[in-house]
C-alpha cells in the first residue's frame, strides 16, 4: 500500500475513533472504507452488529425511551441511510 498523510481536527479524530470502535476496526481501516465509498466494507449488517447498535443507542438514551422504541428507530435510520437493503437483509429488524 502507498502511504498518504491526512490531517484531522481533534474532535473529528474522536468521532472517527468512536465509530471505528463501534465497528470493531481501527481508525485507518475506517478512513480507507470511507475514501473508497464503502461504509461497511461491502459486508452486510449482521444481526450481531444490529443488536450492538441498538444496545449502544439504548445506553445513549439512558432510559428516556424503551428498548422497543430504540430498536424501531435504529431500524428506521438504517433503512433510510441504506435504502438498497432488502427486507431479507433486514429480517432481524422490526417492521417500519
């Protein structure tokens, strides 16, 4: 691989670090995926990934809404961000 240098503001690095940690990858891999236009490395969202997102969102909400509502909202956002996902791909998600 050819090495290139990129500069980020500290706040942007923190966001990248959090997102990379959520995806279970390192920051440089996340940046490579973003640059190549492949947000999730070409793989589909697995049920495990989906439930991790729901758990993270539920923690973020600190009980302000119940878990079923969090799960429905996460599924909605995923479908809006990735309209190419078929219902079969999202079979582990509640209906919109």
